[in-house]
C-alpha cells in the first residue's frame, strides 16, 4: 500500500459526513465485515474513553461527577449542531489513537456524558423525568435512573457510533457497553422482584445491542463492570450469570473491564491494593479481562487466577499527570509477562482517559505503543 493511502477508500467531503470514508462491503450475513485483529503479540488498545475537547464539553462541570442520569447541560454546542460537533471530535480521538500507534481503537466515547448513562437512560422502563435520589458512598445525594417498568431496548443506542467508527478507521475497532451488573447497581429498582432479576433484564437489553454492534463491524465488544467490586457479595451470586447473558451469541472477541474508578475521581491513595471480585470472572464466557493495575500498584500474582483469559493489563497510571517514559511502561509490561504469556497480554491504560488533558493522554498512549514494540522484539 502506498504511503498515505487507506484501504477503506477515498475521503468524502459532504455536509454532515465530514472526514468519513466510503461505505464498507456488506457481508452475506447482512453485517459489515470485521477487520482482522493484529497478528503480533502484545497488541495495544485503550479501555474506552479519550479526552473530549474543551470546545465540546464544560470540563469543570464534567470533572465534578460521573453522571448516572443525563447531564445534557455539559455540552457547549447547541442541539442543532451537537451531532456534527461530536462527529468531528470523534475523528480527532480516532486519529490521535492511530498516530499514537494503538492497534485496536475506539471512538473515544466522545458522544457520552459518562460510560453508562447514555445507554441506561435510553431503555424503556426507566422514568427519565423523575430520577430517584440515593445517598452515594461519599454521602452525597445522587440522582439515578428510576426503574418503573419492564426493561426493554426500544432501538439501537450505539449503532451509529459503531458505524461511524468503522467508516473512519482501518484499524481493528472496539466498542464498549455498560455492563448489566453495573447498571443494575447504578439505578433504583422499583419494579423487579429483586436485583438479580433486574440485572438479567439489563443483560438481555445489552445483548440485543451487542449483536447489532457486531453486525456493524465491531472487532471487539467490551462490557464495563467496575461495580462488581463494590458489592462482591451480590456479584458472586449473579454477576457472571448476567455477564454471560449479555455476551450470549457473540462471535467476536469480548472483554470485561474492571477497575477501582477514574483516577480523577478516586485518588490513588484511597484505592485498595486488590480486587474483591476478580477470580470469579474466569468462569465468564468473555475471552478477555481488562484490569487496572498501574496506579494501585496491583500485585500481579492475581493474574494467575485468570488462566483461561487474555489480559488487558493496565500499564498507564492515569493518576500521574506526567507522561511516563516508554522504559517505565516497558517494565510494567515485563512484570505482567511473569504471569501471563505474551500471546495473552494486551497492554492498555488502567481505565478510560476521559478526564485527562488531551496532550497527556496522547503522550501516554504513544509511550505505551513504543514500550510494547520494544518488549515485542524481546519476546519474538
């Protein structure tokens, strides 16, 4: 392929579709053909989010919370132009990941106010006009979705996101969905007989969405399940059951992400040194488990409990405002290789990069890509 060319065709320049590529071939299964995943060991990826531009969001407002209900006031762009602005910002995120050398990219979750609220509040059965108010772990009054009826998916929520990503990159593409256990923990159940039944209803809705995203060309689909560690007792009863229902029927690689919370929200010195719910995920049908490890200085011996899985290992400390050198990150990758073979290890940030300055996020991703390339040569 000549320098500067792309496999997906020439760029289009039409109103409302800036910076997109020609439509991809449709396969016989009525879905977009997925791209082959990287063949080399230690492929790099991101967890999900990338910094949203200051011209798009009110960063001060964003920094104060991880909203569970809609927070549309954070957008700086009028509704009439918001979708186009989000598209342009998404292109910036994709190109940054490509320039940084990331092998498996996302859309940066640019269109989301938080990782979960956009999907959760789009479901039938949620009273969006009258959210419930609960007391958070920090003692603050927090608005959350109120469940007043049967959870159903009215239509696609992230389908356009996936189609846009697929048109605009020739890298392998990952898309994330909030996990069913986490969404059930982030809402007030006033309809289902118990939280397990509620979580399974959420799982069915997530599964319907995931199957459409797969048809749209997703190469990897990830569930974000950080709340399994918040209530490990409940998680041990039904989290894996709900996760497996959400991933049912998918044929592309699947991931479950767990973490201790965004570094901008949860300071590193308050994070636990280990997971209260992790080994149990080895029983899930997910092929990969994504874990935060760098900031909390996790004892990587726990990776031995996930012997059947590939591991997205957090090797970028998002609580450190400095850009780590490639040598520092390479040492973190080498530490992971003491417990996980190179063909099972995928270097990644600890968590989403949403709350970071863009230049820092880019620098950290570039350092990670360089580090992975160095270690790849050592193990090849």
